[in-house]
C-alpha cells in the first residue's frame, strides 16, 4: 500500500520547487501541447524524433535542477511495459503498407508499425516525466491553490471555486489516512479468514466488497466528524475569509515564464513551418 | 458570572426518543467542569448543542447572557472552542501550520498577523519543531496538541474537550491533561468543560456533572458528588481511587475523613 510513488511530493529546496505553482502548471500545459504537435514533412518522420530528443534534453535539465532522480522516473516507467506491449501488438495487427521485413517468411512486420509504437511510447514517457516533475516539486496544496487561481474567472458564472479548492485539498489531506484505514481493514478481514490474493473471480469480488463496505462506512463517519470540526472552528463556505497561504510571483517566475514561452514559440514555429533540420543543414552546407 | 446557562433543554435525533431530557444548569466563569456519564448518556450531544453544531429543539442556551439563535450562532461560536475525540478527523490543514491557520482564516485574521499567532500557540503546546509536518507524521497526542493550539488561537472563552484523550496512549493522555491545566493556569477566566470517562480527572475538577439517560443525575463539587457512593453505584459509576482507599481505611477504623488528597493521606498514614 505504501509504494505509491506516482504524484508524490519530494521535499527539496531547489529553484524548481520554489517556482510559483501557477507558472509550473501553465508551463506543463505548454509542454504537453508541444508534445502533441507534429513536425517535419509528410514523408519524413525523423523530425518528430529530433524535436522529441530536444524536448527530452530540456526535461532532463529541469529534472537535474529540481533534483528529481532519474531512478524515480524508471520506477514509474516499469509499470508501462505492458502498455507498450499492447501498443506494439495493436500496431502490428493494423493493416499497413510501405516497406517491411519478414519473420519466419510469413509474418510481415511493417516499419511503420514499429515507428508508430516508438512514437506513442516516447510521447507517453515525455508526458509522464513532465507530470512527475510537476507533482514531485509542488505540494498538492500549492497545486490546489494554482487550480483555484485559474478558476477565479469562473466565479462570475457562480462556479464555487473556493469550495472546489477546499474539497480537493481535504481529499488530498485524507488520502494517507484512508490508505492506512484500508490497510487496517484488510488485515482485520484477513484475520477473519478473508483471502484477498487467491480464489476465483467471484470470491475475489466478495473479498473486495468486505473491504469496501467498512471503508465507505468509516469514510462517511469521518466526513461527518470533520464537518463538525470545521464548523466548530467557524468555517462558513459562503462567508468571507482571509488566507494564510498567498501565492507570490517572483522575478524567477517571470524568467521561467519567458523561457517556457519562447521555447513554445520556437517549437510551434518549427511545427507550423514544417522545418526539416536535415534539409536546412544540408542547404546551409551546400 | 455565569458564562453558560442551559434551561429546559430537550433534544432527540429521532422523534419520541429524547437523548437529553429537560436539562438545566449553569456554569460559572473560570471553572473546570467535568461532565461524566456512561456511553449514550447524552454527553457529546450536549456538547454539540452548546457549540451550536446541532439545532435546538426545545429549551434555551445562553452564552455570556446572550440567547443562542440561528442568527448569532457564528458570533457566539467564536467564544466556544471544542476539541473532539478523534485526532485524525479534526485535522483540517495539510500541515500543522495550515491547521492552526484554518480557524484564523475563518475569523478573518489579516494575513500579516497569522504567522505570529501560529508561532505563539504552537509554542504553547510545544509543537514549534513540527510546524511543517503533515498529520501522517504525527502521533495521536501531537495531533491533539495541534487541535488544542488551533482552538486556543481563536481565543475562545469556553473550551469543551469531548473525550479529547480517549484515543491516546497513557503518555499522550498525561501530556494533554498537563496542557489543559497549564492553559487554565495562564488564563484564569477560561472556562473548561471536559467530557470524560476518567474518574480521577473528574475528582480533580471544580464541579462535576453526572449525566444518566439524558438527565442530570448528580451535580456539585467532587466531594459532594462522590460522597454519595451508593447513588453512584446505582448507575455503576466507579469511585476515585482516593475515595475507595478512604472507605477501606475507615472500615479498618483508621480515621482519614479530613484528608483531601493522596499526599495528605500518605503523610497521615506515616505518622
């Protein structure tokens, strides 16, 4: 239960950690858009990989500054091999044309199938590393504040942004508590003879139900007590309240914003103008 | 001056099943009140009604001479703090700092003043070193200390402890008890209502209220209440250790009637 490393905050006092969460969220979205662009001409496909390599280098630099360990990324990627396998099988089964090579003189493996698999895989890896940088350098609470800030305009159309943010932050606060509880209930049920590991599908479902029902009951009890505690301390969702945590924009944030925007502009230009680096360089040389 | 006066309070979660039956009492400022009684006797319900967490059905509650109504509930609530039993379910912030700040945010304390207040009250409960820790990294006793700091930071006049030590280990229990006594010493005007199963704690309070089946069974100073041992036995409540010891000694014809605490008893016996 304790090996959930995806999206876990890793305390460290790096420059990336200190950046404004609003900026980090915005930059991550910019990077995501960059990854989803297509590059180069219709016939050549190496441009995609060149640009992805370029983005990967930048991500690696950010990871180095943020002191996010590569091993952590690999740990998360480990669970991805299954996805890659399925992707490969699907791509191999897709009807294709173009160059291919033969295995056992019967099975056609198209180059394009391998290319497509690699293409999707690289995009996945890049996106996972981006979200990992964001979540491991930003506390969940800061992220909530950032989301609340972006939602502020929607207050005009009566979206309860503050309540949404409060709900998210309480949910985040109770994840470890509920995980502990799950662990406790599993042990309690196991001591009463419930087997969570073995058995037929039906037996497993039964075992899971014996976990979920008490977990839900206790979660509802908790929520009632929590509501009482919040009310007793004067919480009133509609009323005006001051804030303890205030997001502060610093000069470092401006620099980071300019950097990510210019990178975005560059990549966008490369994509829209269909620039082919190989053609470009050979043109310059010749 | 009476800070809290409850008159003819009747309350039930279901119709025709009253949890509290026609309860009336008054509490003077600066007193340490122990509210004892068996599970289901209505202690926690009474606390929730006083704190304005449940809606009154019949009867009235006056806080500092003001009648508790729907309109002034948010104002009067600032005067009453309540520490609940479960340390986990009253920890609202992501860290100790945020949790103490939660009440301040609700009371619209300006941002600039918050840090000073947080540090002050964290120091009072000895949690300064843990300000940036998440609740999962704290023990039950530490979480309860944070809860106390969070309540104290709001500067209440009455603090209710709803079995605040029931889920703690003996060390945590002792700690919390010490903090309660310490803050009582620092602010004489603070009124404390402690809902407890701990007979010793009740014996050391200023006034004891015994609830049974939703009615006030006994009320008075600890000496008065625990003197009536046959009446307490009637509802299966235990006697404090000192009382039991004194009884046994009296049976052996040793005169210890005037003894007030354990120390005096020891001295007397050693003579």
